[in-house]
C-alpha cells in the first residue's frame, strides 16, 4: 500500500501512509489509540475506500476492492473482538471460513446430490484440521457463546486460517488473553509464517517486538517510523509518541503513590 | 424484529447463552461434529428421501382416514405450510423479514388462474404449477435485489408496500385480472390413475376435493424436501452466517447481496407455488384473498412454530388452520351464538401468540431444541464431573 489517504468528512484519518508486507514476514502495525491502525486495516480489506492512494497485491493494483473478494485473493482477516456466528457450532463457524474452497453449487445442494455431500465432507475435514492445529478440536460441536473468550479467539483464528490465505490480517489478536496465552499466540504466529505473511495490529508491545520482522508505527494518521523492532525501539519519535506515554503514565502513577503516601503519613 | 438483524454495536459481542433464542429453531447444524448413533443413513439425499417417503405415507393415511371437510382443511394447510416454509428459510435462516409474501402468493395464484382460463386444452397441471413458480420467482428476484440493501424495519416497510400495492394491480387491470371480483379458477379434473389409486388404497370416492388435497400434499412434500436439502447444505450455513455476523461473513468471502437475493428468490418460489395451490383449492384468485393479513399470518405461523425450522413452519400453519374452527366449536359448546363464537377465534389466536412470545420465544421447535441442548450439556457436565471424581 502506498500513499494511502483517508478522510472521514473533514477529518484526516490517514495521511500518506505506505506499508509493504514482504512475503513470509510478520509485519507489525502499532501506534497509540486513534492513530488509524484499524482504519488502515479496513482500507486493506475494502471496508473503507481510501480517498487517494494505491493498494497493490501481487503486482496487481486493487481498485474498488470489496471485502467479499478478499479470500479469493488469498487474504484473510480476523476481527477485533471475535465476530463468531452465534447460532452455529464451532465447526460450522470454521467451515464458513473455508467458503472459497467449496465447489458444489446451488443445484447440487437443492437436490442433495452426492457431490454436495462429498464437498461438505471435504470442508468438514479441512475445518477439523484447522481446529486441531489450534488445539480447539474438542470444542467442535459447541456453540461459541458457551466458550471462554480465549477459545473463541482461537476459533476465530481457525476460521481465518482455514481459508489458507497468503496474507493473514490479525486485528488485535491478543486482546483479552493472559500472559501465557499471548505467548502461545506468538509462537503460533511464528509457526504459520512459513505458509503466509502476517500483518498484525496489536497493543501489547512485548508480543509485537517478539514476533514481528518489521514494524510500522502510526501516530495521528501519520507514519512516524518503520523498520525492524530494534530500529523502531531506538527511534526517538516513537519513544515520544508512543512509549513516551507509558513513561508519563508511570511518572503519574509514581506521583500519585507519592501524594497518596503523603496523605497516609499525614 | 430488531433482533433478526445484528446491529453493528452488538456484533462480535460475547453472549453467555448458547445460540440466539429467537432463531434457535433455525440452528440445526449443517455439519455434525461427531457422528452420533442414528438410524438414518449418512447421505443427505437418502436421509431426506426416507423422510419424504415417510411423509408421503403419512399424508395418504391422514387424507384417507379423515372426512371430506378435513380433507379440504388439509389442502388449506398445505398451501399455508408451503408459503411458511419458504418464509422461514428467509426470515429464520437469513434474517430478512418479509411482509410481502402474500403478494408473492398472489402472483402464483393469478398465474395459475389465467393459465386455467382456457376452457379446453389447458396446459398439464404440473406445468401450470411450474410456470406459477417461475413467475413468482421473477417478481421475488426483483424485490430481492431491492431487499438485499435494506435492513430490519426498512425491509419490513418495503415488503409491506408490496403486500399492499400488488393486489391493487388486479383492480387496476380489471378486464384482464377480474378486478375486485377476482378470477374464478376452473379446478382441473383428476386423472384416472388417481381414481384407481384411491380405489386401491381405501375404496373411497375420488372426489375433486380429495384430488386437490393430494395435489397440495404432493407440492408440500416436494417443497419441503428441496428446502430441507438447502437448509442442511452449505447454502443454509452461508445464509445463517450472514444472519449472525454480516461483516465476518463478508470477510470469509461471502457476497452478502447475492446470497440475500438468493434467499429471497428461493422463498418467493415457495410462495408462488403456495399461491398456485391456493388458487386451485379456493378456486378463486381475488385481491381479498391476498391482504396484508395473509402475510402477517404466515409470519406468526413461523414464529409460533419456531423461526427457521421447516417442522415449525408446518406446525405453525397447522395451528393457523385448525385452531380457529376448534375454538369456534368450543365457543358454541359453551353456549355462545355463532357470531360470538367466530369472534372468539382471533382473540384466542392472539393470546396464544403472546403466550408463545413470553414463554417460548424460540417458538415450538426452538424451545424444544434449546431444552434438549441444555439437557445434553448437563449430561456432558455430569459425565465430566463423574470422570473427574473417579480419576481423583
């Protein structure tokens, strides 16, 4: 993606942002709240149309990209939160993710031709395989609403993986996960990189620093830094815009504790 | 109505209830995670053919042991159930609401009536039914294209306009469509093979009423066979995905608009067939037969039966057909005069609807299914607990 601009009315959500995900790499997209990370993601998915700029995928420019075309282009995305289908079992949820691999059409479904059954069986096996890979196969018959949040997140990930994309877009995959689960997630992301590239939006800095090959930092819709995790960490602009906040919070907290302690003594 | 469509704010939110209660009846999984013990064959086609055969046997038995009046009631049931089956697929599985199915039935009914106008040399009956289905499908496709862009109350409003407006066409083109009086439908004569079949089964009189009841039953069975195939296939799963979470469905590569139109078209085809059967059974296609009340009755039938379930649509239609006469009879038993007794029926129907909404929002089938799933979960939990205690 090069020179992406997005304006919502008079508000410039993204100004001249460029980002390239190299094959087989994990690319992190970070920035403080409201920096435009999700907007950029939505542009990449066709949910938001950029005011100007180009999106190029495999040397082909994507104009008038629609979300439903994504999987056939080899791009899959998870949603912030989980976005599972509440009225369907976990297995069915993942089978929907395999939509683009389905071959049997309307007529064979209408007449319940054996071809339709065979196709379903294939999708079911694919879905089970994706669930097994993420260690969620024992939940296949359950409904998502009855499952713990981390399991739901895994199911959502399985739904994206089952499409066998070449580019996986992960929108805050670690939100709501514990430290251990986040660690597992990191290993999982590294393990899929052999098969696909990953673009990751995430708040948890340690996860981002651990798994990403390259990182782009946004602040207020502008790209302020890009590079390897080490380069980004060393960049003063990033420290100011992003990590600087964290220091401030700590300082504030220290101050608070101090005054609190003072009051206590008094 | 609002919970038929997930608003973006609730999208992806974690709920602790298993499936959404209102559409619980629709959620027969298209894929069994583990193949449980079952007497039915694995193949969808064989399984549904077995059910079709059982349904056919049941239909013959029921039609032969009941009197002619019940036969004609059953014919009425068949066209209500065909239309309700199509509507439940649209509303329960795909989350689109339609108040215009009565109008789509009118398209089917008028087509049938016009095709049967020729005094002699009319087309064979199956062909007439098929043409009626095609006509309704075409109208349904046009409405569906508009409907695919609309949500919830807006869709209800647009289809409401169809329900109110379309029968008006019959009055406007009164020379061609018979105006307020409607078109009388010449009932097609039963073939001789039918008479010999009835003679063989029960030896009863093969009356025209009986023939029409059989036509209705055959149409009903074929429609439900085809709809059940769709519901259990990838098509049904895709519809439910769109209903539950449209953004996630779209990201999974589903073209929302095209699939919504498909659901509407399938539903309209069923409505067209229902209208065609209605014309044959009632022997009249008139605007007064396709008022808004018809569309609303269909909607209440599928809600009481259980949104998204074909069995529910059948049960809801049965209630629609058999409850009012039953209540009227009870009213007369209790010493009301005819007028008072007749007024009792809509009242009782309303009460049943309200009670169903309060105590069984999933409808009949949905409530039973939720109960059953809770039981299963409890048993599973108990089994786990037992395993845990024996292990420790």
